């Protein structure tokens, strides 16, 4: 049929989930088409905090430098302020995203990449450009209408919104990355837990140069406690930096049970002036929108040849900055599996591990983000303002934290304790890097997962236990400094061993030939492929020197062997074949 367009994978949506899926598939040489409803990418800044796991993925794709060039750097994003207005008094600060000196080591030790802040309006064009340059056919102004799947593929009806004409795209697989109100997810009837629209929020974007008020305490987030700031919204009033220090976004809540507020430019300017605390501030309102807070995740992410990724399967407020990050990480998990099945390297059952591995993450981050919003309640309670009935009363209650009385002392202590809890929103390193998979694409080694020594939400603990993310260490030689992640590129499996484990190299070559799957081998040791420059890898590898760690394309440990067995080829073959569901 000449009116049908053919491809291997059709991606619906060019947000973080869709554009990254397109990039990953093109990087792997898989023909793909990405359609998106509008004429261009996101038109509001939306997600911004980009965590280390995502930056590592960008490093893997060779686009980390492009992202950093458009981002506000790590050093400028962390002095999170809690205040009565930006020009007004501070309640306190919390150094965020690992910028506290006591936490910075954790972040530096864990990853070759530091986090940064890049609004979606800047990130999406980078992802779309790199995907398209590498092979994606990108179709703007093209809307997904419906699909029908059969044992060989999926026929998708789409609408060209410029011409008003409909046509069919025939693909082997369909990825619905069409956001929180996903039509693809609805059409395949994905099951969800939780609810949408549990609280109301409004976004106000504006331009105002307030460098003098914030430049000395550089941050992305300035939280404002004022009358109404605990109604709806995301825990408190938020003034969020988009570009330092003249472009901003305010998130302000409203009662979702009331009529949605009419946000005129005048009303928006008033909210801006209240939160900044400068009554005659010159401000240009550039946009307003209303949105509902959600607490909902899918428990299955696939139906046959159709998959959903991103907000389509996890819907939650921006707290913890997990939305875009998790969306990109979903696609990173899915794309190599689709590529492996398409090239015949893996059995179809590998695709079911996408749900097994990512649905628990969806649940975890939806729960975490909503809990973080609610935990602002403890700060309101500590200040005693949760029940304040007027602005005057609220002001007096906040002032009373200065009292030279026993009550004043108790209040100061309660504030400190409530601020401490906010680490679970702003320094949740374990949530960001500690994702651990359990599926048929992970082969256990008979050991149990180490019990965390510290709080697993706040602290990431490096481990090569199968299922976890490959630990980072710097390796190299006199001319190169590489991360262990750099040794294991996305297009292959990688086996990492030590000097006395060189027989694994032969085993990897043989297994590659037998399975038709690239299993690269890297020996870390003096005079070998790379050296353990700082002797860190020896402490992290979790196996003896002649043992081996099998790294999947997505940098999760698929299997490991504590030592060199009599038949390394047999052991490795068994592991790779099992991961790829080849039996
Ligand atoms: P996303 O919603 O980004 O993309 C969906 C894509 O699908 C779009 O390209 C759209 O055009 C396309 N599409 C939808 N239906 C289609 C159809 N029928 N046919 C074709 N294409 C279709 N997060 C955060 O961390 N901090 C924040 O401050 C904010 N703020 C924020 C504000 C607003 C207004 C929104 C809507 C969202 C946020 N978020 C946020 C959430 C964050 O933006 C979100 O987690 C990610 O964008 C999710 O990425 P996805 O790619 O999954 O969906």
C-alpha cells in the first residue's frame, strides 16, 4: 500500500521520554519515526533539575557537553532558600543537590557527571536535534489518533495537522511517550494505581531582574511561606529560576475543589510582587497556566508490541525533580531491549523485563515526590502557621520564632527538625542513583543484596550486586582519564575483569561469536587496557581480581562472577543467553 509509511519503531511524543527514546534507538541504528502533536518542542520551561544518572546517560550519548553549554551549572543551583518573601526574612536554607560540603563527596564519588539545571525548553531541542541527526524521522504537527496491533506489527493512524490528512504508519513496535494524559496508554488499557488531580497549581512565567536579591545565594528554588502558600500547589509557594537571574517561574497553589482561578496578567503580577516582596517590582508576565497535581503510576507498561514511557506511566508533582529524569531513564531501559529483539539478538520475552524493572521505579518516584510535597506540612506545623487565619496572625507566628522564651526555643528546634526532613526532597541521592532491577534480564550470583548502611533514600551505596547500576571509578592511563561507565558503551555488553582474569577476554570473544552479540571485554590493571588510577575500582568491584562483572548496555550489572571458573566461556554464555531470554 503506497499510502502506508513503514518503520521499525514509531514514537509518539517529543518530550523527554520520546525524544530520548528516538536518540537511543537512532544511536543503536534502529529505524524510527517520532511524531509529535505541536509544531515544536515544549513551550514552557517545565522540568529542569537534571540528575547525575541522566547526565551519565547524556555522556554515554556524547551530548553531555551540549547540555552543559545550555545549563545553569551545579555550583549555582543549590542554595535553596525558605523565606517570607525573596526580599523578606529567611526562615532558613538547605544546601541541595549535593552542594553541601558534607554531601558533595558522595556525589563526586558516585558518578563522572554532576547534576545541573536545564529547563525543558532548552533540553528538548538538544535531544530532538541529536536524534534527528542520527537518523530519526521527526514529524512535527502530527497527531496520534489510534492503533491496531497484530502478531507482526502495529498500524497507527496519524493526522497531519497542517494538511488535515490522515495516514497510516506501520511499525514493528510503538512507544507511547505522549505525557500524563497519554492516549496510547488509554488505548492499551494500562492499569494504574492512585489518582490524578489531587491538588491545583498555577504556573506563572515572568521576566524580572532580581540579581541583587538572589545572586549572593544562588539557587534554583526559593520557597515562600505566605498566606495561601500551603493550599494546593507543591508544598509552599515557589519562585524558580529559569535563567539566572532574570527569568523565573512561580508555582502557586489553589484549592482544586473551587472554581479554577482566572489568572489575568494583573493577578499574576500581584502574585509575583507578593512572593518577591517588592511591591513596585517591574515585571513582564510571559505566561500563565493551571495544572493538576497527580499521584498515579502504572503497574504494567506494555501491551504486546506497544510500550509507554515517561509521564504516561508515572504522574506526580515536580518535587525531587524526578519527572524528566525518570522519563529519560525509562527510555534508556527500553530502547536497547527493542534493538536487541529487532536484530534477533534477544528473545521477545526480554521486552517484558521493561515492566518488571521500571514499574517499581514508577511507583517509587510517584510516592517519593508526593510525600516530599506533603512534608512541607511539618515546617508549617513547626512554625505554627498551618492553622493561621489571617496574614497578621501568620506574620506574628513566624516572628515568634525569635522569642527569648522556652516556647521560642522549642519552636526553633521544631523548625530545625522540619528543615532536616527536606533532605528527602533536595538531597535524595539514593533515590536518584540507587535503582535496582529484579527481572529475568538480571542473573543472580547466589549472594543477597547488601543491606544499606545508611538511609537508602538519602544515600547511594555503590555495589556490583546484579541489578544495580555499575559503580563509577576513574580509570585510564598516562594519557586518558575515563569513568568505568565509559568502558561500557550503550551499543554492547561489557565484561570487566582484572589482571589475573584475562581468560575472560577469550571467553567474551567466543560468546560474542556464538550468540551474535557484542560482548566487549576490558581488563583493568597496570599495563592492561586501563589502570585503576586511584585504586578505587579494587574497592568497588565486589569480586576478586580474576572475577568478572557483566555490564548491560544500560549500565546495570547483569551478572557477576566472584572468581574465574574452570569454564569461563560456559558461565558467561549462560549469563548472556539468560539475560537476552535466548533459551
Ligand atoms: P511530555 O508531557 O513532556 O511530552 C509529551 C509529548 O507527547 C509532547 O511532545 C506532546 O506534544 C506529545 N503528544 C501528546 N499527545 C499526543 C498525540 N496524541 N499525538 C502526538 N503527540 C502527542 N517537572 C518538573 O520536574 N519540574 C517542573 O517544574 C515541571 N513543571 C511542569 C509544568 C507543566 C505545565 C507540565 C505539563 C509539566 C511539568 N513538569 C515538571 C513535568 C515534566 O514536564 C514531565 O515529567 C516530563 O515532561 C515528562 O516527559 P514525557 O516525555 O513523558 O511527557
